[in-house]
C-alpha cells in the first residue's frame, strides 16, 4: 500500500488584503451619471468625501467602500420599494470605490430624500446614505449610515435614536464642507469613518 500523500496546508492570510482597482468592474464614483443612462440624475447634486481610519488614526488604504441610497424623491430602485414617489430613470443609487493611500474616498451623487417606512404613525426616515466597508481583511464587512446636518427627523427616527450615546450619534452626521463645495455646481459634505476604538463610527445600522 502506498503511503498517504501529505500536503502542507497554506498559512492563513492575516495581513492587509488589498483589492486592485482593476478588479472593481464598473466602479462608479459619479452616481449622477450611471452607465447605460441617457441623462443626468435629478436632484440636489452633492459630493461626499472622507477618510477611513483605524482607532489610531492610521488610514485604511485600498479598501473597498460601497454606497447605496434612495433618489431625491425618497425612493430606492428596488422591487420592494413601491411607495408613491417617482423613480428617476437616470439614477440607480449605488456605487463602489477604493480608498486611496490616505484612506480617502470620494463620490458625487444627489442628496437623498426622506421617505415613509411604516414603522409608526407619520414615520419618515431622515435623509441618509448607506455605507458598506471592509476592514483590514475582507471577512470584516461593516455597514453604517451617513446622515445630513440639522435634520428635523432625527428626534423621531428610532433607528438613529437606537444609539444611546449622543456623541456616537453625532459621528453618523456628516458636516458641510465649504472646501469641497464646487461653485454653482454642487455642495460638499465630509464623513470620516473610524473602524475601531472608543471613537468608532457606529455600525450595524
């Protein structure tokens, strides 16, 4: 009888796993001009940018960031969203990008509208953008939401209010950026994301 063949198992990968930009098929950082659409999206044009860092403030480089949102009328391009608001034929509402060497991402979109969601009487969600991020390994998928400053719906939204710490809730709110604002073209917002530590951005919402 032949001796069993022994094959050494590969060592697990624990170092930073980076995805080259060439593998992000159809990466789109301008959501107002989606591929295959004839025109531009309708709504208030904005640019959103920020840095993704760890608990020590070090940039999380070359990490995949995915975003999705409803359109300016408050409707998602999804078969389950059937509420009475128009779809924009020139807006899909999703995109993906990689952070650069400084951990920074950037995309252009339209400001999403609030929408009814049936949780309680007169329930509307504040305007928000969903983010999906990966940590230093791609098994670490983190999901959060970005909100806009001074939204009057904050006090009535049980998802936003489910975070008991006020300081943590503030970390979900973007800040207006005059520097990122483009004259007569679009407003700028900054939203930094901290993946771990006491100042981490709340996740799982």
